[in-house]
C-alpha cells in the first residue's frame, strides 16, 4: 500500500522506468504521492466519440481511429523547424495530420500503427489536416489489434505538462499509484458530504483522474473545488476569530474636528468617500482591531479617506494625547506623493507628519513648517511619539523603526502584496497589548465573490464613484481600415505637444513563425520598427519591454516623463505605477488579447492631465463577440462592472494573477460559481461555530494547517 506522504522517488514504478521523470516532476512541484495525485487534469480528451474520416468537417475538433499510412519528417522553408507530416486512414477515407517540432513522433507512430487521433481540423493548401492531434496508440499492426478496444470509449485526462513530461507519462505514473493507494482519511465532516451530496474522498480521487464519463469527472472536481474553498473560508474565519480576541485602540470620534477638516478641503467629498470614511471611523470605536480593505478606482480619492482617518487617530475626542498612524506605499514616488497630499490638504495639522524613504527624511509641523531632516533624528521623534503620522515605503515596519503609539496602519496598493505578505505585515504590527487597526487600499477592482474568498478575512469598503468633473476618456474601437486615419490623428496630437502609449500583446513576433495555422500577433519589436522607420520617422519613438535592462527601463521612463519621447511602444509593463499627465493617447494593438480589467488599467494611464485624452482599441478581429467585449469598455460605468465581466469570461487568474493570490487552481475556477462559495462559507461557519479549535475534526485540522502552508497564508 502506498501512503500519501511517500516521496515520489520511493514509488516502485518510478524506481524503475520513471527515474528520468524525477527532475521533471520536481519542476511541477511534485515531490510526494500527495502532490502527484493532487496534480489534477485540467480537461479530458473524449476518446469515446469516434468519427469516421468521411464525416470529418473543417474547423472542428474530432477523434478518428485510423492507421498510419505514410509518415515523414520535413523541415520548413525559412525557419529551422521540423514538421511531421502523416497520412492516416480508416475504411472510409484518408486525412492528413501534422505536428510541429516533435520529430520523435516518427519513432512512435510507425507506418501501420493503429491509433486514436484527437484534434482540430484545418485546411492548408487545399488539403484537410488534423493539426497536432493528440494520439493514443491502439496497436502496432493490423492483425494484432482488430478486437482490442480497451482504449476506446473513455475519457483520457490531460494534465498541466512540462517539457519532457507529457500527459501520457503522467497518466502512466498515476495509474499504478491509485491502484495501490492506502485508504485516505476523509477531511470533510459527514454532514457536509451528505448535505451537498459530495463524493467521498477515495472515490473522488479516482474519478478525477480516470472518470468513466464527464459526470464523474465533474462530481470529483466539484468536491475538490469545494474542499479548497471550504479550507479558505475556514482560514478566513479563524483569522477573524483571532482578531476578535485581540484588543485594539478604541477612539471616540471628535465630530466637530472632523467637520472642520472636511470643510477646509478644496472640494466636496463624494458620497462614496463619506460612506467609506464613516465605516472606518465606526471600526475605530470598537475595542478590536479593524481589518479592512478600501477598494476604489484609480483617482477615486482613497488617500483623502485614509488621511482623514489618520488625523482622527492623531486627535481623538477626549484624549489628551493622540496615537500614531503609519502610511505605507509600494514605491518612494508614491510615498512622497502621499506626503505632499497631507501637506496640501491639512496645512494646519500640527501633530507632526514625517516622510521616511531610503533617500530622504522630512518633517512637517503644520502651518508651512516643513523641513528636511536626518533620518535618525526623525526616527528619534517617531520613537518618542512626537510625530503622529509617518509615511514611507513598506520597509517602514520591516525595519527597526519603533512606533510606541502605533494605532493605525495603512497600506496602499495592497494588490501588489501577496496575501502571504499581508499576513506577515499584520503579524509584524501586532503588539502584546493592543493590535493596530489595519486598512489596505487597492485600485484593482475585484468582483465581490472573488474578494470574499481571497480577502475573506477582511471587511470591505468600496468607493464606487469618481469625483465630479473628471473628463471622460474618449474610447474608440479601430478596425484595420481606419488605421491610417488614427495615425494621422496621432500625428496631429503629437504636433500639439502630446505623448502616446502604444501597447502590444507580446515582445517578439509569434514564436511559431512559419506555422501556417497560428496567426501572428502584434509585437513590440515589429511595431517599433514600423512606427519609427515608416510611420513616424520624424518623431522620437522608443520601446519598452520586460527583456530590457532595469536601468535602461528607468531611463526610458524618465525621458517619457519629461517629454523627451513622443511615442512609447511597450508591452503590458506600463500597466501599473506610471503617471505621465502629458500623455493623452493610449493605443492598444491586438486589444482582443487583453482582459477587460487590464484594458481598463491601460486606459487609466491617460486622462490624468488637463488634456482631452483618447484610447484606441485596435483589433484585426471581426468577430462579433470580440467587438461586444471591447464595447463594454466603452459602456461600463466603472472598473467593478468590467471586473465582473472579466471574471465571467476569463476567470480569476487573469484578474489577480495566480501568483498573487496563492490560490489553488480549482478554487480559482470555482470562484465563478457563487453557489459553491456560499455553501463553502456556510459549511465553514457551521463547523467553526460548534468546534472553533477543530478538536473533533483532527484530519480537517491537520489538512487546514498544511493548506495554510501550501498557499502561504501563514
Ligand atoms: P486614488 O484613489 O487613486 O489613490 P487619490 O487619492 O490619489 O486617488 O486622488 C486622486 C485625485 O483626486 C487627487 O488629486 C485628489 O486630491 C483628488 N480628489 C480626491 N477626492 C476628491 C473629491 N471628492 N473631489 C475632487 N477631487 C478629489
Ligand atoms: Mg492611490
């Protein structure tokens, strides 16, 4: 019997033939039997519906069972690329099959081999081909296999692969392990299994790898997705319980003072700002630490909300001495910007505001008393409590700066920090007696279902409107026929002194160049050549992408910032943190390749100055759905609406980036299923209510602990 914790190198099958797979398995982070079995298929190839070749249609996925009649290796014209070119046939006809850069296929699929081929058909040079079909060999010769059907009529799992480790190899490794697996303990409470009619673990793990039909596969997937969501929710609830047990500073709100501050602002707060501010201030009055996420589009005015909160902390009602707040920004530039904001909007605040970054230290004492200072001087003043508001990069609380009266922590652009980092940050700020209130701010619009799961331990405050009077960015979808017109428009704008972003989906032209079946996509290098040589030779065009050295990148951004560059051709690297008010045009090539939320972020790069700004969505696609999707960028009222749409179309990984959430795959997918989230939440609540320490659920407790480690929640 094989146990879950067994390292893979000790599995019998692997000891022999599987040795060479070890490094590859490690690459997929598979080290134990558990890892191997939890390497789930992401889809199933349906070999159960086999078509006759005569019935095969153009552009459709099919499975045929056929003999290899001819097979040969060819090299392509220009590129050094191998094409395996085969003719396969059954008793109704023949069809071609091609594979790119897989010359070894020649050794596997010899003339006379009978196999199932699954793939999509394409037409090239007037011939019908199966393009890179997946195959499963049934037999080597005609006679041997006439009656052998053991490989037909079932679903074949397709796994996330790595070079040299195909789905087929993974199947061969998993099968014997499953056949000799010990009985797994069930971590889900019995009532939950029964109530939701979920598969029991031992059955589920078999069904997910080798289902007899799609229903079985789906039932297994659902169980595992639920399991992950359930664990996430348990973790969230435990975090909340933990915080509710901790003490924090409770403030009485000085309403007169607050009103005065608000009245002195040069603008009226939006309704949403007032609402979220009030949510924060109410948390301040409770004796337990706040743990809140403030979400709002770029430019929605989050800083002022957090700033007003910090001022209340510095001058609470009925206390002679206020407490300290720390503001953390992801970059020095942003930290300085926040500092300036405080000076501008609260010129009379005399509680001491400090700025500390690796390159400078400054202090503001109110009424225009603003000075540069030595870092250790500032630190001294922070330590003795003289400075009430401290602004800096997040190194602030990682370094040895000591805040004796720290009561409020604000972290800006929280989406840049993974959940693990966030947890570490909170931990770090915990004091023995009182835990500071915690507010993170993010401009990434995250749909509610997603934030409930990923940020389920946080309370949410949402600013869902922009301040009045913002100029709308004129957004247009540009078809190929209008390209020249758009270029002419851009030329005029540059002549007026404006600057332009051009965003491309990739750096190099499509790698599989020469492959007649994969269309090329606009690439930075190509566009740069074209724009700088042909279209705008009289303007300064520069390119920017991930493969350029960091120093050069900084230099380019600097030049773009002070207007020395007219057109910046770039990949998505400009998505965050770029602020060039003079840039008024955002041109996006191959716009259908990007997620809506991403396009929205790109567009947010312009419209930051006084000039009317434009966003051009270039697309070669004439598909109706593509145009509808792009249109929603024009129609949507705010980023949240788009994020919801994106979630439905592309899944959560695209919105957050899988790395940032640290979320398991299945849970990520399941987020599109609000019902499942709801039941996971309810189940977690029921369990925790009855048994907060999980004393009666030892397997679950155990699993939760390893889960927290796996997804770096601890
Ligand atoms: P973000 O939410 O992206 O952090 P900021 O806090 O930087 O946004 O605010 C963007 C700009 O809008 C700032 O210049 C700020 O002074 C201004 N602002 C904030 N609130 C309002 C308001 N209610 N009316 C007008 N302008 C505002
Ligand atoms: Mg901001």
